[in-house]
């Protein structure tokens, strides 16, 4: 026969087993420095395990603010978590920009739209919002050298990075060389798949260098991989009618043009130098005229 004392002892053992299951100790609630130090140590251990670096560094500071301003516990928790989310978002943006490999940072807000009257400001605003990427629509920037194409191309890419999207900037010649090397090393499918996962591929300087038949076919694979699924933005100094001077096969030219113009946003930057017009505008502003 089991005694009342034995039953009580068994129940206490079970309760202790349940409450002691956590590997992190929970310091007692108190206002003394010892308890605060224990709480900080517990927060540090938990945030390292959960990968919450901002909570670890900001918890004490935000707790002081919450105490002074008499915030509720829920309000304090919301502030701490918001700080973590904001910091994580900023780190993701910085990582996206680094991964994009822009040669320099050019923002759309810095572009002097008055110097290129052929592009409506509303069009740039629409593209900056990034909705075209949701539909996998292409963007083509047409214009002579120095008319602002690369600025706009990088600006579109940077805006996409700020939205947390995966972007890569590359010149046409560099991409073709990369694809040829990948084919020679038998890793072409891996490279094509990597470019296919991007939300936006910024392809600059199409038309400056003639591409041989093999390189043209490899570039066509990249374009086909992204067709109607992921956006590509191209900057070129040639009208579509002259793309045959870059790609040797007329049928391939037709196929490429068809793919990059279907549902595309085509922006013409004109023939006059954007740099020269911007410089003249700046000079007039300095003179007050």
C-alpha cells in the first residue's frame, strides 16, 4: 500500500522534472543589480542561440527607456523585436548591394530627369517601385554613349536591392566570358541556374563588343532562362535594327530581340551626352542664370 507521503514525493519529483527541463535558467524577477546581471546573461545566451544580435545589444538600452517612459511589457517587447527586424532588413539590403557587384552606386533620385526629356518622370517612378519584376517584364535602355543608360541601369538595380531583391550587374562582355569559361569547365548548367535565380539581371554595354557564335548562343541561354519569369534590364547603344552587328546569326538576333522586347519597358535616352547636359545645368545654377 502506497502512503500519502510517497504520493506527495512522487508528484513533487514530476513537477521538478517538468520545470527543470529548460537548458536556460530564468533569473528571479528583482530590481537589484545581481538579478539584472543574471537577466542580461540569460538574454545574451538565448539571443545567441536564436541568432538575435540586435536584441542582445539593444535589450538593456530599450529596457531603460521603457522604464523611464512607463511602457507596458508588451510595448517593450514590440520595440525590441522591431529593432531586430529593422536591423536585419538593413543588413539584408547591404548584403544584396554587395552581391550585385555594382561598379559604383548610382541612385535614381540622383538622376537629372530634366536632362533627358524623352523619359517621363512617372515612368522612372513606376520602375523604381519594382512592380515590373513581379511580372518578369524586361527593361531596355537605348541611347548613345554617355546619355545616362548605365546610371539608370545601376539605379534600377540599386532600387531592387533596397527592396530585398536578388540583383546582379554585369557587362555583356564579362557575362559572355564567364559563360564560355563555365562551358569549358563543364559547369555551365550551374552558372545558368545561378543567373536564373536572380530577381533582376542588369546587363550593361550590349553593342560595344561583337559576340562570336558560341558566346551568342550561351548568352541566349541566359535570356531564355529568364523569359517571362524573371526580369532582365539591358543597356545598349544600338537600336534593335543594328543588333545584327553584335550577334552573327540573324535568326538568333530575331529570337533575342523578340524575348527582350515582349512586354518590355523601353526607355530611350537619346543621342546628346547626359554628362554634358548635366554639367551645363550645374554651371548655370552656380552662375545663377
